[in-house]
C-alpha cells in the first residue's frame, strides 16, 4: 500500500514536474521563436551596389569555362548559372561592368535570348536583365572581358619575380567581380562553383577553390568550390607558380624565385590555423593556402577562400609581418563564414577580423605583443578620425556607414578595422573574455554561410550577451559606437611598457643625451620599430636623419612596414639621401596602403605635385586599377 502510494506520489511529482518543465520549455520555445522573428526582420537589407533581386530569382551555382589570353589581356568565357526562380518571375537581374556580352541562352528554350542592359554609370556598371520562366533551371552567357576589367591585372614578365612569364591575378572585393564575371555581385548572395580554366602551357591556374599543386602539360585546370561563397570571393591567379607544403592543411604558392623564402616566412601558418580553431571553432574550408603575388597586388592580403592572396611586401626575411596572415586567416570565420550583408556593414567583416587577428597574435606571441599591435591600431584610429573629420567626412567615422550613391571603395577607411576592433575589445573587457568567446563561438557557428546586418547584430548581442547583466549595455553603449561619430569616451585604454621604453629611448636621442648606436633597441620587434619611426618629428636635420639611417638602415629596410613608415618621414624632413629609394619603392610596390601616405607626403612637400606626378608617370603602369583609381584622383592625373 505504502509502496503504491509512493508510486502514485512520485507519479504526481513527476507529472507536475514534466508539466512545469514543459511550460518552461514552451516559454523558451516562444522566446526562441520571437527572437528568430525579430532577427529575420532585422536581417532584411538593401544593397545599394547590386541590381540583383535575390528574393525573386537567384543564382545558386555557377559553371565557369574560361580561356586566358595574355596576348589580348582578356578572359573569354562561358558562364552557366543554375538559378532558383523563387517568385516565378520572368526575368533575372545580374550585375556586369565593361563586359562584352555575346549570346545569352537558357535551358528551356532553343533560341538565343534577347536580354536587356541598363547602364548605371562608372562604378556600378550595367544591369543585365535576362528573361526566364518558371521552368528555367539554368541560363548561359558567352562573354569576353575588356580593358575595363578593373578586377584583373595582367602583368608583363618584367613585372614578376622571374621576369620570364606573364602573370594574372584578380581582386574582386568590393564590387569588381562584375568586371570579369556577370554575377549577382552582392555579398549577401552565395553560390557554389565549378570552373575549367585554360591557360598557356607551362603556367599554373589557381582559384578560391580546391587547387592543383603542380603545373600540368595541358594548360587546362578544373576547380570545384562546393561551399557557397559570395561573388567578392571569386578569385583567379595564373602564372609560373610553385607550391610548398607547410603543415597538414597549409601551404604556400609563389613564383619559384621566392617560394622558398615564402615557405620560410610563413613557417608558423599551421600553428595559426590550430590557434584560430582553438579560439573559435573548426576551420571549415579544407585547406588553408597562401599565394604570394607580385608586388603590384594592391592590398596587403585578400581572404579568398582556401587561398589567401598576399603581397610580397610581407616577406621580411625574419617572419616579422605574419600578423597579416593571421588577419586573412581570421576572415575564414568573420567574413567568409558570417558575411556582411552589404558593404555598409563592412565593420562586421573587418572589425571582427582585426579582433580575431589580435587574439591569434596574443596566443602565439604573447599579451605584450598583442598590446603593441592594439596600440598601433589606436594610433591609426585617431589619425583616421582626424583625417576624415578635417575632410568633412565625419559621417564616415561611424561603424555603420552610408554608401548610397557612392563607390564602396571610396568609403573604405580604417574605421571599420580599428574602431571595430576597439568596440569588440570594449565588449570583451566589459563582459569578460570567457563570456565573449562563448558568444563569438555561437555567433560564428549559428550564422555560418549566412549574412549579418548591423541591426541584427545589435539585437543578437543584446539578447545573447548584454541582457545577462543590467549594467553591461550602459557600460558599452553600442549605439554610440555604431551610429555615432568619432571615438566614444569609453574606448578601452591599452598600455604597453615596451612602448614606454621606446619613447624613452627616442627622447634620449632627440635631446642629444644618447647617440643612435647607443639606444637600447637590440630586442625590439617590428611594432617597437614602427612606434619609434612614427613618433619621429617632421623637423629633423639631415645630420639627424643620416645618423638614424646609419644606425638602423631604415631607407633600405627589408621590413616594408618599417621602410614605408620611414619614407613617410623622409619627405617632410627633406632627407635627400633617401629620394632615390623613395622613388624606387613607389615604382616597385603597388600596395595602396603604402602608396597613399607617401604620395600625400610628397604632395605636401615643396616639390609637391610636380614630383608626385613625375614619379607616378613612371610607376602607374605597375599599379592595379584599385590603386590607380585612388591615385589618379589624388594626383589630378589626366594621362
Ligand atoms: N578584405 C580586405 C581587403 C579589402 C577590403 C579589399 C575592402 C577590398 C575592399 C583584407 O582582409 C584586408 O583587410 N587587408 C588588409 C590587411 C591588414 C588589415 C592586415 C590590407 O590589405 O592592408
Ligand atoms: Zn580584412
């Protein structure tokens, strides 16, 4: 009897328990549903830089066949697109710019199609409208690129390391993919692709896909990318290229003349991948390789999936500039997995990546080192805010920028990088690293292969993290950071003893207390040298400049970051000894981040525009369109 009662009692307890649990569960589900709904509404966005209408008809897969001609400097291609006609509409919209479109066809009709092209001007290009039906499964476009293919740079042999073979590489971000491929050129639209690329015999072709490691005799290369990617991550590189394996899933490609130096330089790449995975979850892209391009590559690096494109200027010989690899690798999560919905949300790509980069560097090189990088970023941020504010562009100092009617490349500043980094750092410091890491892990996983908008992120951050403690939102003030101008007063303050020591040494030298040779700089690493050079005044004598140069060899430094920072000082200080080196650097290197400040310094100097234009006249043919489009305007270049 007693036993029975017990059973009945426990049944009741159990019953009410499950009921209560169910209720809690139900409430939780409700909350989840509400949150999902709110997220969905906040994930609605407008991309001002694409004419595609993905809600109506969207490309899901591309089969790309192309032939590369180095004589004509063109790609001749047939692109076949699998489409999903979501709303049974009668046309699909693609982006294109400066492409010569031949015939257009589709699988459910024998005849060639009449398509429409609407020109929208300089940077947006033309809207390509192709008739479809609800039965259409695929469309096909024959086309050829033209001289106006701004993504492409065809290099003559003299512009390469080997000087014997030509070279080709692409740079699609932000909206240049449309200059070599008609596509829905919007970061929020993803598709898988296969490609067959024909190149001259003796050359290797590589894409942002699974890649060959050796040149074959046929010159025909096949690629598959079975993970959906946005168009800005479409990439191609062709040249006399060799491969060196570094770790289990890592390796480096480069011209034979520099491939061993590259392999030496990036020796710790596998370590970086392992470190990144330990922080924020599995690397999802199979292999992680880097290709070191010729020096005209306009960026430091570009996070093309499975194959980062990199400038050779990070090969310093002493493995000192690998933060850039950490940065591009980090994009495998922030950007390539969770992608900014539009270029107005680019801080979600770049700010998160700088934060992630800094965490990787901290794991590998220690907190001191990471703090120095953060402080350099702080200097960049303050300079950038001052520059933009002076130029009447204070609105561009917001994290979320307004790019309607503007070329996203003109809107690209250091703000999404450095202000984005400090915003995330502030969150980390406020909620604690453990909680923030948990949040980021969930974020990268939950939104893998999806988009993120600024509005959705704000809500997600609040729901998942800030709501856990009533003080956090007030301490962080996300809206001030995201929608406000300048630097909020709650910006984290990072300090570095090592930088204080650099300042002390610099002051000892400036006051004449110490000779350059006697400075305690033996242990300095790149960030310390950067800090030293950046703090040099613009009013030094030639004797002082020479003393520094003799002691530290800045003018001919193998470390391009230090050299470029020094050349920026050479100009206002009228240091004639370095004039030739400055010119040589500007002619050889096409990395925009280095070019812009040096040309700017020349513009502000006595010789000003004349000297800048004289150098530019010799250098311009070596630059990629990304760099010339900025410099043409800056230097009033009329060809
Ligand atoms: N994805 C960017 C380059 C980019 C951004 C190209 C926007 C076009 C439009 C890349 O990851 C990058 O940030 N490169 C930096 C690297 C640096 C911050 C370590 C560069 O090139 O300097
Ligand atoms: Zn980046």
